[in-house]
C-alpha cells in the first residue's frame, strides 16, 4: 500500500516534468521568432556539461594517477601519483586565478588580458556561447569544464620525466608551462580571436592543445632531465599492470566527458562524437595488441591499455569531424603507429621517455590532427565543411608545427632555468632508493 | 636425522604436501625464494621492451625427519614435482645433529 503511494507520487512528478518541458518549448520557439531576447541556458545542456566536467576530473584522479602509477617501479608509485594529483590541483587554482582570463578573454591572437582575473565580473547569471547560435551554457560551467582540460594536460606531460625529477622541479615547470604554453595554445586554437582558430585549424577536443602540447613537453623534459639511473642496463618494467588497466579504463570512460563535452551541448551531434570516440578507441586497442601478437609474439594487457589511450588521443581532435568509418580507420592506424613509436622509434633514438608520453600522446595527437583533414573530408565519409584536403592538411600541419615548437621551447627554457637554479634531479642514491620515501616520506607497499 | 631442502615450482606445493603427508610427515616449512639455475629466468615484454627476468620465483620446502623415511620422501617429492622441463628444481639432503621441540623440550627424532 505504502509502495503504491510512492509510485504514484513518482509518476505524477514525471508527468509534471513532462508538462513543464512542453510548456517551455513553445516559449522558446516563439522567443526565437520575436526580437531575440537574451538566450537562457537549457537545463539538459547544463546538466550534461556538469557531468562531462566530472568525467574529466575522474580521468585525472584517479584515472591518470593510476595509469601512470602502475607503469613506474614500486618505489616511485606515490611520487608519480602525487605529481599528477598536485599538478591537477595547482592547475585548477591557476585557471581560476588567471588562466581563464588569459586564455578566453580579450582581443589578442596569442595572449588574453587580465580583465577576468579571479573571474572578475562573472556571476551565476553569466552565460557562455556554444557552437549553436542562440544556445548558451552557464559561464561558470564553461570555466570549470575548461579548467579540467588545463589541469589534466599539465599533469599528462610528467610521464616523460617520471621517476627521476625532484618534486619541486616538476612543480615549478608545471606553473611555467601552464602559463606560457597551455594558455596561449588553448587560446590560439579554441578562442574565437585565436590565431589558429581564425586560420581554420580543426581541433575538436584538444589534439594539439592537449596531446601534442603535453607530448612534446614530456619528450623535451626527458631529454633535458636525462635518463633514469640504470636505464638500458637494469630492467624497469611496470610494477602493477592491473593499476594501468584500471587507470586506462577510467580514462576511456572519462574521455566521453572530454570529447562529447567539447560540443558544449547535449544534442544530436553529440551522438556522433560519442560513437567516434568509442569505436576508434576499441579499434586502436585491438590494433595495438594484435600488432604485438603478430610482431612480438604475445598480446599484452599493457599493450591493449596503451592502444586504447592512443586511440582516444587520436580521435580527440577529429571526433567531431570524421564519420564512424573514418574513426575505425584512424584507430587501426594509430594503434599500429604508436606501438611502433614506443617499441622501435624510442629504441632507435635512445631517449628515456619513462611512460611514453611522446610515443602515445604526441605521435597519436599528430596523427589525429592530420587525420581531420583527410578522414574529415566529405569524400571520406567525414562531416568537415572544408573543401580541399590539401589546403586543410596545410592548416592542420601549421597547428601541429606551432604547437611542437612553442611547447618544446617553453619546456626547454623552463627546465634549463630550473637546472641552473634549484637543480632538476635528486642525488643518485635517492633515485636508486626511490622518490616515494625520499621526497614524500611515504611507502606504497610493505617490502 | 636428515633435513630435506627442496627447491620446487611454486604451483607444485599442494601436490607435494599431500604426497609427503601420506608418508607420515608431520610438518614442513615453506619459504618464498628467487634464484636461477639452468632455467636462467624468462623474458617479459612491456611496450616492446624485452626484460630478462633473471631470478625466477621458487618455493623452498624444508622437512626434518628420521634417517629411514628420508629416501621415500625424496622419492615422493621427485615424483610429484617433476615435469621433465628445466626449472623443476632440486632436492638437497643434509644430516641434522640435534632437534628440540620448544614446547615439550623433547629432543632428537621425537622432536623432528
């Protein structure tokens, strides 16, 4: 009896909501026909963007922290997770203090201004435009969604120089890089006044801004910091592959917030972006592990997880440009090329990119950025609106090139500054014993 | 008295325990150890890098028993732990001078 009552109540609530929606809809339709009053955020869009933001937070912590933490040796798991955790936090604070203002305000093509310092002038009633005319979302929601991107991107790069860099050095690099590389590149690519945006570069959710940007920073960092002590002579296998698998899976799930959320609306197009993100990732996981099976004898869990990440990276810039068949082709290509980059290219060039930030994020990001111009063309089943593959390829390559040089240069300057002031590396004994006990006074496991 | 020290494949322990218990062995001591012999480790692959794992995980089983039972227990361990491939392990047999059961202060074969 009591239960029946409850159900009735729920039912009437549902009907009430439906009626409310029906009442709102005609108003909106009339509203557009009339003298265009200020647009009001749609609750569905707003709800989706809040969820998408949460999903990106989940990608960083615990997703990225576990993914990276499992790949290092047991003596450095806390150091690596801690770097991800704290950089994500620092980046978030900096974003609110000045990041949003520098990236998404003012007239400059490269740098913004300080008019939105500490989000000055924003209120709960402020709205941000989306990609559809007349559709807005609350600006605070846009600010936090973008905050998660800035913060996770900075944390991504630390995989290149993990297991051998002082915590203090990593933090100083993070602040410099966030300010002088992430902010201007995000602005260039995504802000309506940005240089690459005006040029017509396609980057739906951050192939250049996030992955090439962080990937090249990881490589340049790895080169300047130098190899881990014992690299090449002693084994440095991942200490916990199940962590890596769990982290990669959280990244995969969270990435739907990252990519689909980048559309800023819960609409039909979001379905295509979701599908592309899903199928490209799955194909890349299959491609990487089957590639290992064929060329190296055994399909590995680490390989499947790495392939999934490579697929997610590649589809990030192109998820709103390619069609489903393009996404499958992209997944196949990126799974195999990133496997080659991590297994062969790294050995040929001899750098110690501890967690393959370059091999997965930079290489995958470049493939994804360029794929927009090819697989995104209408003749390839894409939904891109550009006419010539060649011209668009040139624009995409310009974006890739600027990001590589810019982020690489900022990273190099930052690391040399640190090297000649407080120093980059702990003593060799500290490094051999592990950063967990020496830098953080903690240990992950009983020995 | 004799002490049997058997280095065996870890997954053979259950079979070993059943086999020696059947012969009347009252207690065994097991330690996780690593090492290498002719098996010389194995290769693991991580993102295309091959690592030679030199030290293979093994179990060291120690059993102290009277001289007469030693031969049949060694035989039983050999039977259950043998696969015929390198890495099956080794059995060492050594004389034991004295044994004491702490609880009862018994000594000699009664304590083993």
